[in-house]
């Protein structure tokens, strides 16, 4: 259920923690700083895993755990945070922007109401509303299971906390952080960059508002500019071809933006209609996805459209249908000008 592996000679330890959702496991890490150890992320909220996890932690030699950093608010990264805080006296550290979203999700009725209003704007038909209501209600209930009680809320974009370099890297969530060990060229990047999975970037006000795809691309560029040696992500495993992987992820988003523009080239569409015209995981159509993946597809399309809208490339009418307002050629230079 939990596997402990030493990663970088006594500097980094990886804990592989089982979870009953895709992709089947999540990583937490322990990193040694001077005479103390810091934990990064807290697994899935399954209290049966708490004792085995504490047992594995006790096997790390000469390591007094003092704090727990949460890369982002999602359930598979915050899971046992409160239990670890209470049992081991850890100080829980996370970004204020993510904690604010957690609090919003805990207000289930408001969360459902706001999401359903939004679905109307996305053009979701009434026949699908019950499905979305169930998904959003489930997200809020899971959140209730793992109440969070942070001791330190980070406010800034860049911080030095306990010898760690902490960067705000939003996109997957609004307060997602990455933790960089500058002297080794290593970083813990949560779900920002994964080896083969492309991270979900969804526009889901009330919990991921603004322009998350722009934030995500800027976060990728921020990490790329640091020319790091290796990353320790939340799933799948170590990444040591960091900038190649980042370039691949940037190209992937560009091709998705182009697919949206392609769908719109034959006339105006709502976000729901665009979602139905794109292909999703394993090349599936929207109607073949399960409810959770439909939610992810819809909100991901919304993020793509929002990004294009912010660039003045598409615009919505009063009927919530989007149309192309400025013809562009579909390439990285046009779509991500901040790359230079
Ligand atoms: Zn995750």
C-alpha cells in the first residue's frame, strides 16, 4: 500500500501511496534540510494508510519531521494532512489561494449552485445538469472527509521558507506551489508537470477562476527558465528531461487551442458544443466519457476558450456562443507570445 524509496542519497525519499482513483497512486516526498526533514504532500484520505505511512516515515534515518508542504489543494495531495499534523505535530504549509478554494468547496450548496449557473453559461443542456450536480456534490463531500487545518498560509509568488525556495505555479489549481532545491537543481512540482499525463487545467469558477491556462503556461515557462536537472512530481515518477517535457506540454496545449479554433471555423458554438467536437482521453468522444471525465472535459474546454478570448481571438455573443474574431495561424509564436 505504501512504498518508501530513497531517491537522492539521503536527501530525498519518495513515498508511493495507493489511491482508489486514476492513476492509482500518488507520491509524497521527504526532503532533508540541515538537521530537519520536511514532507511534501500528504496522500489520499484513507485513514487505514495513516499508521503504515507513519511507520514508513520512521524508517528514514536521522530525520525529525517539522513541516508538511502541500503542493495543491486536490484530495490526493492533501489527504492525510490533518492526521499527520495531529499525530506528528507537523506544521502544515500551503498557499492562501488554494486554501480559500478549499473553504469554498466545503460550502456544498453554494458550490453546487455556482457551478450549475456556470454550466448554463457553458451551454450544458438540462438533460446533463443532474450528472454535473452529482459530480460537483461528490467533489465537495470528498473534501469534507479531509478537512485541512493549515498553520502557515503563503501569500507571495516567491518565498524562502525553512531553507526551501517556494514558487507559486498556478494553473492546475490557483495556489499550486513548486518547491525548488536551488543548490541541486531539483524541484517538487506537484501536478504541474507529469511524465506522460497531461495535467488537467480547467476553468471551474468558483474553485479555479480567472484564466488558468494562461497561468499554467506561465508556470511552465517559469520552471523552464530555471533549467532544472530533475523534477519529483505527484504521479508517475522522476522527470530528468525537464525542458524537453515542458516543450512537449506547451506544444500539446497549442494543438488543443488549434483544435478549438478548427471547431469554430464552421460557425459559432457554445463551450458545451465545442467539448462535444473535441476528442478526449484515449481518443474518446465526450458522450463516451464517465461523469467525472465529462466534468474535466467541459472545464478544460472552458479554459481553452477563456485563453483564446483573453488573446482577442474569440468572443461570445449573448447566446453564449463563441466565434472567431481574429484569424491567426496556429503556432506557438502566435498563441503563446510570452515565449518570445
Ligand atoms: Zn494529483
